């Protein structure tokens, strides 16, 4: 039996959305974790029309308009992995306009708010670092690599 669940994670940076997503993926390994940061990086890297449009705003130091962000998320949610397995959406929606658009794009089974104290968030953010080779994220307090100084993912 296929399990298809559509989850939206809310919470400030450092609240544990990525960590929580990893835990869900242990139970539902086929469910894609979709973060708006990853969507933006992918569109910019591949120089898609939406990525190029976003880059125009980013190069001027402006916020990317909701319409561009919504279109990027809509495009990602139309992929086969999402159609077959659902998703964990992280970092979207952030505005009322985005929320209204999301409800038109797809049904949501579960909204989760990760409510974490400011002190814990500060500690998590200050302890965060990534592998320079592959980008894997670690935290010196909550998620250190198995061997100090060596990336668990790529061995660098």
C-alpha cells in the first residue's frame, strides 16, 4: 500500500524543520522533502525562466515577488515523486498570498508548527555549519558528524 501524505512545516529558521523532515523520511522514505531554499537554488543553478526572473530581483537586493515563488513551488509540486508520494514542504507558505495559492495548488493533510524558544533557536543557528564539498548540514550541538571533521555524507 502506498502512503501519500502532504505535510507543511512552519517554524522560524533553527526551529528544526529539516531535522523533523529527516525523522519523517525514516518512516516514509519515498516522501520528498521540499524546501523553498532548495527550489530556488535548483532554479538558479539550471537557469530556468523562473530562476532567471528570481535572479533579477535578488541581484538588486529585492525580495522575490510571491508570484515567482508560487510558480516555482507549483512547478515542483507537479513532479511525479510528489504525485506518487506526497511531500514535506518546508519554508512555504510565508505570506497570506502564498497560503491562498497553496490551497489552490494542492490539498494539505497536515500543518505542523514547530514552536521553539528563542534561546534554543539562537544556539542551533550559531552551531550550524555545512560541508564545503557536498553541502551536508551539521550542528556542533545537536547534529555533529559521526567523526569530528569528516562529513558523514561524502567523507570530505
